[in-house]
C-alpha cells in the first residue's frame, strides 16, 4: 500500500532559527515528490516538485532534498519567519495510470517571536 | 489572475438536503480533482477528472457525485449529505495529470452537516 509518513507531527521554533521536516514514502513506482505549504483554512500552495533525478531543490528559504534510494525527503526552512507558521505537506506521485497522488499527514510548524 | 475558485466558502446544512459545491478554474487545465481534509487524516481524493466528460473515483467517493460538462467547471454534488461528510473540501486543477505539472488548489469550502 502506498504511504507517506511525515515527522514530526508538529514543532515550535523561534523566529530566525532553522528547522528540518522529514518525509518517508513507500509509493511505487515513483514519479515525483512535492512539498506544499498550507496556511490555516487555506488551500495548499506548492513549494517544490522533484523528480527521481533531482537531489535538491530550493524555493527561497525553503530547500527540499530527495534520496530516492532510501525513499526519504526533507524540507529545510532557513531563518524562519512568523509567516512560515503553517502546515507542510509531503505528496508523492506514482507513475501509474492517473498518476495518483498520496498525501502525507503534514507537519504543523509554529514560529514564535 | 490564474486561479481556482470555489463556492460557497462556508456552508451549514441539514442531513439529507442536496447541495452542490462549485469549482471553476481559468487556466484551461484538463485535470481537476476534489479532496476532503479531516483532522489527522490529511487530504483524501474524492473524485477526479482527466478531461471533459471523463471522471473517476478517488479514495473516498461514497456519498458524492461529480460532473465535467465544461473544461473549466467541476462541481461536487452531495445528493443526501450526512454528518460524516462534515469536512473541509478542496478543488484542485493541473494542466494534465502526471509528470511534474503544478497542481493548484482552491481556497476551500468548509461544510457542516447537522
């Protein structure tokens, strides 16, 4: 069964600090991995999309890494800001008919001043 | 502005009263999808559509219907809503399904069924 597990479920960090979120997946065959940011009560917004051949991808202060061998990804937030407070969702696409997306449960990040 | 819109944004209704949540996109996307999001369960796909007149079930289709008569619209229909359909609903679209195409989400519809 295709699954995406994220850790931690939630974390609190001080403004200006860095943090790293983890994503482990068992989706096969793998097509791509996406990280989304979701503000409370709003729709998810894409941060990065990585294919099998990509090890790292950045979007401003967000840097995602992918290890397709161990089926792990991480999202690193540098110099956190209050606006980074949100849920971060890891989503993996399977290379099958319909390219089904499997969503992780998300990590809720709270940045405190 | 490229966007996915949903209406209504908030809805409180009673068990059994048919309702429709509309979804529209202005990006000429072929692929559209509906999700529900519940605490602790993440986003789950209800139905999706690869193109006009082509729809298929997602992971949790029971109690829902959809139609895709035009490319830009993908309404979600609850013929007889029940309290277990109380949830936050998102419509999403992408150019096509598959590959690394960006998926754009609407702002969400918070539905409460009493």
